[in-house]
């Protein structure tokens, strides 16, 4: 792929259940440039990049160094959506846009219940959403002008958010043409 056609790297983050994967899938379909969607949690699992499983929190601990090493060449190619519930470990230079999805906590609770999460895990995630943990993390890890907070509570939000990101991609591509041309 030439540098001219290289797509952006977009991080879609947010508390589990806020709609990252749903947004990433639709965005990959609607983007004007090819975007490879990586559900980082799943991707790490498939490659056995986990160090341990925490029984208490029913979650895996990822080997961050190996994860970053394996993602680096894909990031260098560009045209990527990184979909994960955390973003601070990704180097600042990787991201062209960081989207933080937000959801009303009652709705989030229902989504996580439907997913079959244990009560403790639902409570923990719900609290994290109320405390804006992921938003704070994104804001402290990336420049303010590339971090966007978007509401993800209904299909109207989903469609308008993806349309907005598509608009952003068009503008990003135009800027790049100016730079390379
Ligand atoms: P995440 O990847 O952040 O864990 P998902 O994309 O898997 O979240 O979404 C969790 C659930 O919530 C799914 O059933 C999805 O259909 C629903 N959902 C997420 N975002 C929206 C939205 N904006 N409107 C309606 N349903 C949504």
C-alpha cells in the first residue's frame, strides 16, 4: 500500500458494553478507505498474548509488551480500528483519532447483564462508566484535539457517530493529500 492511500489509525474505546465493537464493525463497512477492525481483547486471546486469568474479576491480563510488538507492524501499515476497553498503553504516535463511547449507566447495566457478566463485574464496569475512567485515561494519554467523546445509547447515536467519523476520515484524507501533493 502506498503512503498516499494509507488510512488512519482510529482507537475506539470505552467501558465494556458501550458499543465499541458495534461501532467498529459499522465504521469498517462505511469507511471511504479500507479499515481493518481489530477487537484487541479477542485478537490477544487468539494469539495467546495473555499472561494470566484473574478468577476474582473474571478477566485476562494481557502481556502488554508482546501485544504492542505484534500490533506495531499493523499500525505502521495504517487503516486500522483498535477496539478495546483501555487505550493508555497504545503509544501516542499511533493514534490519529481516539473515540470514547459513553452510555447511560442504567442502560449499560442491562447490556452487561444480557452479556451474562457476574454481578461484581457489572458493578465494577458501571462504576467505571459513572466515574469516566476511560474518558480520563484517553484525555491524559492523547492530545485533546484527537479525543472525541460520543454518546452510544441508541441506533440513532450509532448511525450519527459513524457518519461523523466517516466525515472526519474524509477531512483527514484531504489533509494528507495536501501534505503529500
Ligand atoms: P463493547 O464492544 O463496547 O463491549 P458492544 O458493541 O459489544 O460493546 O455492544 C454491547 C451491546 O450493546 C450489544 O448488544 C449492542 O448491540 C448494544 N449496543 C451498543 N451500542 C449501541 C447503540 N448505540 N444503540 C443500540 N444498541 C447498542
